[in-house]
């Protein structure tokens, strides 16, 4: 059968989250906000077939089709077979991305020893305990507490504000300053793509189901962060920006925002490091409770070679 895929739009949040929020997959790829705000790059589409959410998108500059693991209460085996047929009809063997150990376990029930799993450390998600990011208790967080204390000493009148429509222009102004400070010529298209996604997210904040906060010092927004739920127990932090001229700005926005994430979310997913040394060091410094392995999955050739 031809799968009736359609482009993911803001209007599809309810139907997509009806599958993702109750589910067990906590990788950032299942965030509706991420799906929608990055659609310009991946041309992401979805379909619901027999109780399963199917998602496909294009990678490698739009030349290669790929899929996420089907999710729902339908027939996983049938769903994978459907997307394989769809992939072959588009000229490519089946390729699934972002396959976590939980998804692998489900797939192996139906396709034992038929799939090849290729992990990529650069795309592992960093998973933290919300309580750790909020309290920063213990010796392992001493340096973070020092950064926050220094920030508060130097900026005693700082304010934390929830992101509302009137704050969006101020956040975009800070992002523009950050973008200029991080030479886009050095990082190629990646920063430009991130900028486009971030701008879309801020301009469609409520429709995407985002929540966030900002730090104001005087009349200036000097840091902001925002995110959204990924599933029933994991909250995703999608963006965090700060003016590095304010020492401790990243640390204070991290803690202030984490402290306002509802307690139902035991875990916080702060996404990948993309293999960037500085970003990896920063994410590891917050002591993740675990790194969420993500795999590229392809089918073994029929002859097993």
C-alpha cells in the first residue's frame, strides 16, 4: 500500500503527541517541536496507519530517505515492513535513525538478527535527573554552585522571566549577538540552520507547546532557554543561549529553567553534542545520569552477507 504521508505542520501537534507523550522513547528526535521547527531542512512527514505513527524525512542534502522507529499500539512488524516498502519505492534500502536501546529491543522481537545497528557517539543524547540540575547538590556540582554564586554577587538584581511574546524580540536580539560572536564561516551551515530553527520556534512558541525562561540584567536579556516534553517522564531542553560576557550566565539559566520544569519529568534530555569538543565538555560537566545511545539501523542483505 502507498502510505499517505503528509508534511508535519503546527496543526499536527495533537495527533503526533498522542503517540509520543505516552510512549517510552525519550530521544530528542521524538519532540514535536524539533520535528516541526527543523522541517525546513529534513522535509519531515508523518502518517498514522493502523494505530502506529510513521515518520519519514530526507537526509544527505535531501538525497536519501530515512525513517524514525514506528511508535504506537499497532503492529510494529507490519509498520516496519510498510516503511521498508515505501523506502524501496523511493529508491533506497530501509534506513532508520535515532534507534535507542528500547527501540532496538522492540525491533529485535520481530526482526531477530535481521537488522544492523550502527551507533554514533556524536548523536547520543545527554540525559540528566531533573533534581540534579535543580539542586546542584554534592561535590560533583561544586564548580557549578561557584559559578552561580559569582553571577549573583556580580548581578544582584538579575531577574528570571518566563518567555512570553513580548520577550521574543529581546531573545532574538541576544541570539543575533551570539551568532555574530560565533563566526558562522567557521561552522559552515550548521549555525545558520540552527538559527532558522530557533527563530521559527520563538515565533511559534505557544503553537509548538514550548516553555522557556530568560535572565534579565538591567534592561537586557542576557540568557534564555526553552524546551518541551518528549514523553511522559522526560523533558527536552532544545535551546540555551547566553551572553558570555556575563560570567556564569549559562549556569544560572540552566538551573533557573530546570527548577521550573514540572516534577512529573524525572529526566531532562539536553540533546546531542554533535562531536563538538567544547559542547561535549560542557554537557559532561553536568554529570548526565546516562548517555542515550542512538543508532542508524539498516537491514542485512537477504543472503546474510
